[in-house]
C-alpha cells in the first residue's frame, strides 16, 4: 500500500471561470482519490482510466490531492490475478499521467465517432458528443435561455486542410446536467488509415452560444479504417492483409511500466523498420502512448485487457464475470476512436471448453458490439475442446514449446481442412505468440537450445508456416521482460527476466534481430552456426545410484540375516513386524543403511522428475501459485537447478518424513496399551516403506530414459502412487503390531488421520493459494 499526496494552487480569477476534470490514466491496482478531503473516486484496475468531472467547489485556490493506493493482487478476484509468470509484472502504484483539465462551465466531456464507408469513395460520419455543464450562470451573462449549438469539423492533419464539417446542432442544457448530441459529417474521397499510409484527421468540436461566441473547443486525432473478415482471412479496403506482428511488453529499463513517450516511439519505430506491421501487448491494455504511436507511425494494434489464465471456476461467479465485462468496456470506450486498433481481445489462456467461459464470452462479445463493433478475438492453447470459437472473429494460438518439429506438427493439424478439429465451429486462427527463451550471452550454435543461434533457427523453421497458413503471427517479444513471479528456470542473473525477446531488456540487439528483418523482407538468409554442443549427461544420478546399489548389494550378499529380513518384510509383513516388536531383529547399522538407500533412491527419483520439468511452463505456473513468496521460489529454483543440492535436499526431506511419522506413532503409543520404544517404532515405519526401495534403480536411470521418451515420467509417478499407497497400508499393519489393537480399529483411525491430513493440504491449496484453479486450467490447456 502507498499514499500519493501533492499540493497545488490555482489562480482565483481562473478558478471562477473554469470547471475541472480529473484524469488518472492508470493507477494499479485499487485507488481512492480525495481532493481537499472531498471524495472524488474509488477505482480498481490498473489499465483503465479514472475520468471524473469535479463538482464546482471541490477545487479551490489552495489544494491538496490525496490518493490511497493498494497494489496488492490476489488469486481470487483481481484482474490480473497474482503470481502469473506468462504475463508481465504488475509494478503497482501510479504508472501513468495524472492531471486536471480546466474546462468552461459547459464543455465536451467525450465523443464517439461511428462511420460507414461507401465503396471507398465517400464516408458518412456520426459524431456522438457527451456534453456536461456545471453552474452556467457563472460562465457569462450572455447565455439566453440555456440554448447552445454544437458543430464538428474534420481537418486533414498532414496538410491542415479542412476536409468537411457538420451543420450546427441546437441543444438546451441547464445547470449540472448532461446531454448527448449527434452531429453528422459527409466526407468525399476520404484517405483511409493503413500501415502504409497512416493518415490522421483532427476532429474539432465547438460549442457556441446563440450569438456565435465560442464557449468550448475540443480537438482529437482520429482516422478511418475499412477492416473486414471473410473466409478466415482479414481484408483492409478489400485487400487481403497478413499480420506480421510482435508482442510488446510495457517494461522499460529504469522506468518499468511508467513509460516515457520517446522510449515507446523509438521502440515502435524500430519494430516497423524491422518489417512488422502489428503489435500486441499480451494480457494488458496498451498504454495510451503506444496507441498514439501506432496511430501516427502505422502499426496495427490488437488491444486487450488483463484477463489471463483463468479456469472455468472464476466465471461461475456472476460478479466476477460482470466486473470483467465492465473492465473491458472501459478500455473500449477509452480507445474506440483510434484507427490503429484492429481488434479487441476478450481474454488469454482461458478454459474455452466450459459453458461458464462460453457465457462470459457471450456477454463480452455483446458488450463489445454495443460500444464499438470491430473484430473480436481471444487467445488460447486449446485446440480440440474449444466450444467458444463461434463467439469471436478469430482465435489466437499461444505456443509455449521450444521443439519446432512438434510445433510444426500442431500447426499442420490446425490448418488441415480435410480433417477439421472437432467441437470448433470457427477455424480462423492466428498465432498470438511463439518463440524461445535463450541465454543472451550463449553463442554455442543451434545445437544448444539455449543459444542465440537456436532462436534464429526456431524462427526460420516456424515463421514460414505461421505466416503463410494463418491470418497473422506474432513473435514472442520485441525485448526481454520481467514476469510477475521469479522463474523456476531463469536464463539470466535476474530471476524474473523472460529472455524470449529479440532485444535484451536494455534494448541491445540479439543475433536474431537482423535475421528476423531479412526473414520478414523475404531476403536471403545467412547460414546459422550449428556448433557441437552436447547435452549434459546425468553423471550424478547414475554414479550416486550405482554406489548406493553396490553398497546395498554387498550387505545383502554378506549377511544372511539381513537378506532374510528383507524377504520376510516383503512377503510376511505382519510376522516381520511382530518379530521386530518382540525381538528387535534389525540392527541399528542396517536401519541406517536402509534409511539412506530409500531416501537417496527417492531423492534420485524426484530429482530426476523435477530436473526434467524444471523448464516446463505448466509446472512453473503451479509452482508460482504454491510458492507465492518470491524468496522461497528463488531458493527452490536454486536447489532444483543444482542436481547435487536437489538430491541432497529431497533425501533429507524423506528422512525427516520417516522420523516425523515415527514420532507421531510414538506419541500415539502413550495413549494405547501397546507401548513401545522409539527404536522399534522407527524400525517398523522404515521397513514399512521398503517397497519404495525400487526407486533406487528407477531414479538412477530415469533422467536418461526420459530424454528419449518423456512418458517414463508419468509411468514412474503412477508407480510411486501405487507403492506409496501400499507403504501406507503396511504402516497401518505395523501400527496394529505396535499398539496391539484390532485390525478394524487400526484401519478406521488410520484412514481418518490420513483423510484429515489430505483435507488439510487440500484446504490450504484451495483457500490460501490458486493451485487448485491453476491445476484445473492446466489440465484443460494441455488436452490440445
């Protein structure tokens, strides 16, 4: 939470003549604004503006504005949700301009233009103007009967030539009131906006009194566009266009999301010079600076709002859906006169297989059409079970993988007209994001997937099919950017930095920058260095596992008593546990050996799994919801990305779990008739999980096996679940021997304790984190 406070003065004579509008273009996330201790506004949503006409008397000669800001996001009902790694960091606070606009006592508050183009030869424009008033008698004494006139005119910005104007429209307005007035302009031979000719017009609106005295005058830039869609393709002025775009994140060195106009202009001009004709700000609403530069320089803009990575669970609540639709409507009302905006985005990576999400899209699409009827889209990863596609004009496909052969196969399936995807009524696609993360200083050649050359190779392979088979494609990022949470597998010293840009965060060119320019301009491409990088061999897994297995096999072969104990424990656990309780047939040394063997075996197994999925996007999404404290996730990341630390940590954790389970049973033994020593209880707990010893050889070879077939991961996890359940059953059998009670009671109380433990874990994840909702979403997204 933070507080902004500022004092300012206004001249008394100026104050008497003017009213004021407060504009805050962006405060993230929640804000309450007061001026001179008078409540002005309460607002949520960092992308939508606060625009409030102030009642006369709120502003005086000596003023103080006070803004209380809460930048906290949560996993329940904020847009965006907290702890997301696939969308840029929400820095919070005031990241856009705040100012007062001084206006006359009757003034133009807003306007919306609607136009119809007739065969590119003429244009009929309706300008709907919202006019407000305060105390009109303070304006001047020449206003008779509160009668006014409004007139609109269009001036070509490039030449200053007045193109056309409307007839004056009379209206009447009393004190402290609002009216909407329409004026009409006909334009012959309009010059339409396009990336090649970004022609803009100045729309001038004037309010006059009956004598022709100008009371208020408003200027705004606009332009005219003729965008249509037919047969899965987009047309501008009847000419088919293809979007070659790039994603642009509002994240600048030194200023974060508090953008400077000159920086935005430099970036977007460079984007156009590289050969791109469109930009998209993923999961955010583009800053007004971005919109303005796109208008002036000629770049299509896909405008979105922060509704990202939501399971169907969120849309079950009508209040959440209504708030999302209202948020989207605010953005559209702000930008509906901007010519560069090609389409409105309704959400990203939502569960589009659910009826609840369908109902949201239905409401959102209706809201868009009621405010500004342009093309509509959403982005997703789901191919096969999308039931929402009919509600939008086209669908963006987000690609998070790095294996270009697999990606090419997926894109081929999408574009196969002979075998269309079931459950999808709309087959109009564009690629809304594709690219790979790299180590910016890595020049090992494309044989190393994290090298700069690999990024060049990736775009060389994917761009042809993405640009030729779809209506548009957007490369991952113009520059590296910071995610909301630390990454589990960062490729930079900065753990938050996503390195999939074609420039570094500091706007330094990568090798792919000029390569992509040649790709877009269809020029000859240079040869990409392959290198001779060899993937890391999992020596530590194999060596550690082999050493422990050799030691274990040595003692099995050496000691017949140990060997027979293992056999009894496996085949006759009840008899074995009884012997342990009565005679303590297992020595301390063999308990230590078995403890180390099982814990290191499970350490190798889980280390292989975690090390294999460390760069998996779905795993990182879940991890971000689980470890919501940044420091804890960074620590976890450091452990996971160091094999020795990882094996050691998990092995120690397994030993602690065995000890804690033993202590728990030891504590219970005080309240039963079958009291036992801790050594006996520990031995029974340890030998109960003997089936898990199988993970010593499994963990030794698993990492190497999964390199050739990742299916071994899921197979081995199912094996663990089965053997873990078997081990729990064996612990209950051991508890029966320890406590000397009936089998039915052991299972009754044991299952209650296990159920309570599972319920506590689930309750924590459900009520205090977004894990359950994210897991639900991931299972849907990964069905594609």
